[in-house]
């Protein structure tokens, strides 16, 4: 007997309850890290998101572009400046950041369009979506870097209603309508909260959250928001994961049902996490009641 067709059928049947559960639900994908740089990984992420859309989900992509911004800053002969670990974004750097992020945005729109799905690329300035205030690094001015103050999701709802896939780059505006660069993780959390997303998935360059980062067998596959907060408060986390996990906690406390931290270097990581019983990253959820709600 040829087992391969039966294995394919088993995979589809395993995915069925998840397709039913999340049909017509909003899923926000924060797209970054190696999956944005490696062309093959990029295609696979886009294939995953397109598949989510075709089986009835309502995906939204929020992307960064820090590596590409750094490359272009160097290309024009400028030198990057940092204060307290954060890039100083002066006016010329902001101009480059906006140009580069819009370029990245349209390249993602093109990849989605090639797979037959209508996508629209927008920034947080469109529809006055992401209003922000100036962010400071340890009290120091770092230029045109913003914290999200308010999200107006109307343009997102309009696009979803017309069956478009929104692809959003994290450029916002302040009360004087000046442009600000926003951390893509922060933007994704704020947007997921505003649209009451069922899921928020972070594509990163780590497998997930570890009990002990040095011990790769200590990956935590699921944790409640309370456990996540205890983990943050314990001081055991490495620097890069700390703000990401805090963002996850904030998103869940503000109404997002589930947050996933995934290794974007694994091909089709989104499908493996969302459509399989075991998953591959770290899922954070609100309570034990939520766990029963998902798994019975």
C-alpha cells in the first residue's frame, strides 16, 4: 500500500479542527528576522499566509526591515548612531527608513499577488492608522522613533471586508503629522489588540522561549500569561526575548486570544504551529480555561 496519500489525508484531518476553529478569524503575523532576508524562506512564509487566507482565515502581515535600513544607511555613506542600544533616527535616517520600508512592503505585496491573492501594502500613516508619540531611550532623545499611542483600525477592516490581505509597515505619525519609525513588534501588538485578533504570531530567529537558553531541550511549548509574567519578572530571560515576551503578555491582557513565538528559519513554521496538535514554537494563552477551549 502506498502510504504517502494516507499520510497526506491524516495531515489534512489533523488540520480540520483548527480550520473550523479559526474560520473568519483575524490572525496577525509579525514578519521579521532571517525569514525576511533569505529568499527561499520568504517565499515559504508568504505561501503559509496565502494558505491561511484560502482556508478562511483573515491574515494581516506586519513587517519590519531593520537589516535593510542598516544596509541602505551604509550605502549612502551615513554612520548609524545608537543611544542605550537603540538606533538614533534623525531626519535623513527617517527618510531612508520610510523609503526602505515601503520598498520592502511592495515586494511582499508582489509575492502575495504572484500566488493569486489580492494584497494591499500600507503604512501606519494610511487612514491615520498608527498615531504615536516620541520614544525616549533611558530619557535620551533618539529622534523620529515612536511608541504607538492610538490605533485606528478602520482601513484594516475595510480591506479585510473587501477580501484584501493587508501588509503593513510600521511607520506612524505624531500630532504634528511628522513621520516616525515604530518597532515592528510593538506595531504588531498594537494592531492585533485593536482588531481583536484571535492569534498573533511572531516570526523570530529563535525556536521559542527556553527555561534555560543554554539548554535547547528546555523549549517551553505552551505557557499561560501568568507563567510568562513570572518568567519576565524572574530576570532569567536573555535581552532580546524580554521585550518580545512582554509584548506577548500585553497583547493577551488586551484581548488577543493566543500569541505564538516561532522560529522563522524553519520552512512553513506558521502551518506547523497553527495546524498541528504539537506545534513547534511557544504558544502563550490566557488561562487554563483557554487551554481547555482549544484542546477539549
